[in-house]
C-alpha cells in the first residue's frame, strides 16, 4: 500500500511540470477543466486522477505515453 510520503514523492514530478508549463495550479486546473481544489487533492493523495484526467494531463504537460507511469505512479 502507498502511504502519503510516497504519494508526495510521486507527485513531485507532476507539480514541477505544472509549475514549468502553467506557472500555477490555477492555470493548470483551468486547462484541465477541474477546480484548483480538485487538482490539489489529487496531487496530495486525497483523491485519485481518473484515466481520462491522466491522459489529458499528460497531453497538457507534454508527457509522452511511455513516460506516464513514471510521472503518475
């Protein structure tokens, strides 16, 4: 089972990528079509990304399909 420390480590790459590409969680959330609160919960391990959200986020963040596992899991 994954604990919160592992989740924070795994989502660190995503946070960095969001910051680089969008400058803020607000801008990224708007592009994703979900609330900032929802993005924050997903990045902190409070809820999970759906498959559709993973695919969309990967596209928005220019993450190649073969690298999705390393950035999201």
